[in-house]
C-alpha cells in the first residue's frame, strides 16, 4: 500500500496574495490541482490524503469534486507548522490502516506542481531497499554556512551538497515513530520530514534520488511564470 500525503496547509505569506499560493491559477487550474494530478495518475499510488489549511477545506473539497479525483481518501485540517501538518497526515494513516507494517508513504508539498512520474516511481522502488528517500539536485553554487552574526563558519564541498525537494518517501512506521519519539516542542520545528528522521534516528540511512530542476517550489509570484514556461515546453 502506497500513500501520498499532500501538504496544503500553508498560508503563503511570502507570496503576497489573499489566497494561499496553492490556489493560484495557471491555465485555468490551481497549483493544488496540478500537484494532486501527479499522484492521482501514477499507477503505484493507492491513496491520497490532503492536509488542508483549515480555512480552505471547503475550497479544497470543491476542487476535488470538480476533478472527480478517485484516490483521495481523506481531507483533514493541517497544523500551524509544516511538521505538525505532516504528523497529522501520518496520524490519519494510522487511523485508517489496521496494520502499517508494509505501508509506504510519500510526503509532498502541494506547491510543487511539476513533479514528474520518474521521481515518484524511483522513490517507491527504492523504498524496497531503504527506509527513507528524498529527491535532490546537486547545487552548482558554493554553499556558505554562517553563524548568527552572518560570519562564515563552514564551507562544505559543493560536490556533496544537494538542494532538497519533495516528495520524500518513507517506510510509514519509521517516520511515524520518529515523530512520536520527539517532544512536541521539537518535532514541529524541522524544515522537512527527512530532518525529523535524521534527528530522531541518525543511524537510519536516507537515500538521495535524482531530482529535477523543473520540480520547482512555488514560493514567489515569479515562480508562477517559470511554471508557465515549463508547461509550454
């Protein structure tokens, strides 16, 4: 059984719009619709859970109904942080499934609307050998690590540096146990789910699969223009 948990609870403050950015429209479709479609159409995805901004659950339901998506199992209210929303999505799976021993889960940001089929397939395939995976692309830029005073404290080898993407894939029990191991004050502060796992169980290997430069995250209005160009291609 393979679940996709799509995180759509963000408010999109940096985007500067009245609606969260996942509801921005490109070619008569919302960013959320594009993101759901990538998993709805994938033959290896069994069920989808949408973790919604609580203020936009009705709008999310309207979008799903309009598209007649078949794999959506649940639409639930998200939390105040990305980590809390991830945990709520995982907790929903634990309520649905009697046993979670063989459950795989892919956790995805709804504002990455251009995820290709290969990334999803590669992650699901590699979950036969690894308990956690993330797509990443090697950075072409030198990376600086700074201290609080913006003084460079470390310059890692850029050949070993990747820009993280989603979906991130996990053995369900592994990532759910990682969240449950940590105190609430800790587990909802991390930037992504691999960070939670790495902190809770540092000895568990997290495999990087090849990402895609076109798997962009919509953060600013100009990102919509880039996405439009990708669609034209």
